[in-house]
């Protein structure tokens, strides 16, 4: 089997009791569905990012608020419905913590990106992001959210994701060789960009005319189709469906 086709393992080890709920991350967002004609769902980079991993789901519901102080006791948590993972104030500094009671294992050289669900803003609190070396560590980790303003109640409802994760090669960034070049150094790319830019400007101008072809189309689908002009993708994703965690 070619190396790029070898499955990557992601194992979540439960710790004896009921495991926290895990699910494939969905591509949809309520706020995206609520945009006029659901136009935000046409943005393929958004929907692919939304589904680019797995979620740890909170079983309980609670409300929390921060009074502006630096100590753990400056956060108040009021449970509305019991369930795991249980939120706690452990670190202070306006940080709300969830202990993720799973030990994850990945293949050698593969870490986990751990954060909140992408493109799902929550008023008054922000997910912190970590990279965890799960190919060797036998420890659990915490998922942390930081309040962004005091005296603003924040609510997590039952069934809401509290953590989002996906595997990432640990040597990815060290292997990258960044370069900054004028686009004119690549004449083919320059020509393709100018063709796209002209097409985009014309399409946007046409949207103002109710009788135009652009208005009838509603939106340009070139990127969604994986082809812009003569440039076509060899491997193009229009949908991402992470597998469910299989239980042995």
C-alpha cells in the first residue's frame, strides 16, 4: 500500500467509567444556515474546516461567569444539568477548564491539534488551542476556554461541543520552506490570477443587474467545482466525513 494511503490511527482510550461522548465534527453551523439563502454554506473552505476533525461533546448544561479577577474563585459555575466533562475553575486568569478523561494515541510523529470547534463563535469566551504529543504521552489533557469580558454569563447547552481535535504531523511546520516572491516570477500563475480577477470583478458587477446571468447564477462555483479557468485540482474535496470512533 502506498505510504499516503496507509490509514492513520487515532485511538481514544477510556479510563474505566463511561467515556466522554465523541462524534465526527459536522459541516453545518446554525449561523451559516441563518445567512440569507444559506449563502455561508457555499463557502467550501468554511465547511471543510468545520468538519475537519472530531468533537468532544458536553453531556451537561451549565452557565458560568467571571467577575474580572485573577483567581480561580473569580469564576462561578452553575450547573443546569449534570454531565461530563464537568467544567471547573482550576488555573484562574479567567480560564474555564474541561478535563478530557481520555488518553489519546496516535501514530509515531503525529500530534493532536486541540481547540474549540472552528467557525462557531461563542459570545464572551474563547477556546484556547494546544498541540498535544499523543504518540508517546500517557497523560490526559485539558480543554481550556478563556473569558473575554467580565460579568457576562456564558452558557454551554447539553450536546454542545466543548473540544475539537484532529491529527497533525509534528514535523509539518519544520519541513515548510516559506518564500515570498512577486507573482510575475511565475507567468502562468500571474496570467491565471489576472483571468480569475477579471472574471470575479465582472461577476460581482453583474450581480447588481437583476437581468444578468450573474444574478441568475447567484454565485460563482468555480472553486467549489475544483476548476478555475484552466487550473484544475488533482484531488479536490467538496465534503468531508470523518469516521465515527469504532468501539471494540
